[in-house]
C-alpha cells in the first residue's frame, strides 16, 4: 500500500490550474495553426491569427489566455492500493483551486445558491470532481478549466433508439448551429452517447480531454467523428462567428452501453481558443 499526503494533491491541482490557464496545449496550438492555413475567409484568418498571438502573450507573460478562467472540473483516477493521508481528498483539491486562483489572479466565477442569492464564493471553489477507482497505487488528475460561454450552449437529450445514428448527427449539428458565435468557435465538440441521463454529460465532458488529432480506437466512433467534423465545418459559422470554413477543430466521442429503451446523448462544447486542461500522475 502506497501513501500519498493530501498536500501533494493540493500542490498538483494548484500547478495544473495555473498552467492550464496560462499555456495552451501543444495539440490545440497546432490545430489552430492548421485552421489558420485552411480558412478561406480573410476575416476568419485574421481572427485565428489574433488568437494565436494572444496565446503567445499569455504564455510569455504568465497571464490568463481568457478573462473567463472557468469552472474547475477534475477527473480523478484513484488507485485502489493508494492510501490518501493527512486530510480529506476533495478538500485538498479545493485548496489547490483556492491557491491557484488567488496567487494567479485568476477570475473567481463560482457562486453559491445559484437560484437565489448567487453569492460569489471568492476563490472559484468548489471544483466539480469526478472520481473513479482504478487498479494500482497511483493518482491520476485531469484538470479542466471550463469557460461559461461554451458550457452554456451545451445540450443533452434522451433520444429514442429509433432515431439512431442520424438522430445523433442531427442533434449535434443543431446544437452547434444554435450556439453560433456564443460558444467562441472554432469549437471542440465532446459527444457522449449512452449510459444514463446523469452519466452521459460526464462522458461528453471527459471526451474534451482527448488530444486533438487523435483517432478514436472504435471504428464506428471514429467514422462518426469524421462525418460530424466535416458537416459542422460546412455550417459557415467560422472563427468567432464571423463566417468561414473552420467552425470546429475536432469532434470527440465517448460512448457507454445503455438500456434497450434509451439513447442518451450529450453535446459539451468547448471554446477552441481556450481549451484548457492539464494532466498529472502522482
């Protein structure tokens, strides 16, 4: 049995939050560079160029690449032979968020009592934490800083099995079309299919952690991803909604078995220019 002190978890979450907000992932940067070359709209190319310049400034000056520094979403994979000592696991994560958003001068966006007082918690806590028990004695942490604009344009539905693959495609395209410029395109589309009403949204959000350009190991899912990306980029939304060829950088699918009478579907949109996540193993 291996022991991990909660202070190490706090430090890791703190560092991941800061790095995610300051430095764009290499896969996202490369995807935006390719998008700039492929975009046919002069205004769209200018927008993409400004996004890339903004990313470079943020990384060099260690400042947030976007004013919306997001809800912190943590996917934790806890080894079943790992003993976490010294305090509460989720409290340790929230301490890391608190420290990062304090020392990093990151905007605090979380509010308590969302349907009444809407009081700011003043440190961007609590984080949204998804924990899974896995084999081994390590702790895997994936930290996603999820902005409100794209999140607000995300949707979920309980489709019927009869609607099938075409129904899924129609729902995704309708979601992206309705979002238009409000999700800060070019977007990354996380698509969850299956499971249950409560789990399909988590599938969609977890899909956003995949590296842009990676190929889904399931051939059916890979084919659906390619088709949807092509169809989305025919919508004409373009970078930041100014029109053009590039409305999405990627579509990532995660699926899970479901009940014979159900077909849950969730689309979690991510702003491509602020696709912020980092991964660590302790």
